């Protein structure tokens, strides 16, 4: 699964969940559309494979992120 977020800085607190997709292409299309025409924002795409940590939280890896516009 791919999760798409936008953020206004590098902190975890500024991440805003946009959507979740099964397909890479769909996630990237959504990510690019989410920041199109906006300044001071970037996208972050994370992939989860169902693995959880000792707290029961999904472990996600950043697979794509943009620079700030």
C-alpha cells in the first residue's frame, strides 16, 4: 500500500494524509496533483507492507518525496 501525504516542512507534525493506493502510478498521480500550483508544500509517498512494530503501528518507508515548490 502507498500512502500519500503533503507537508509544509520536514517535521512529522506537518504531514497531512491525502489518500492510500494499491498502485504506485495512482499514488504518484495523486501526489503530484496535490501540490500542483501551490507554493511552500511538498508531497511524501510512503509504502507499507503490513509489518508492524512492537507498538502495533505500521512500519512505513518513504519511497518518494518532492522538493518544496
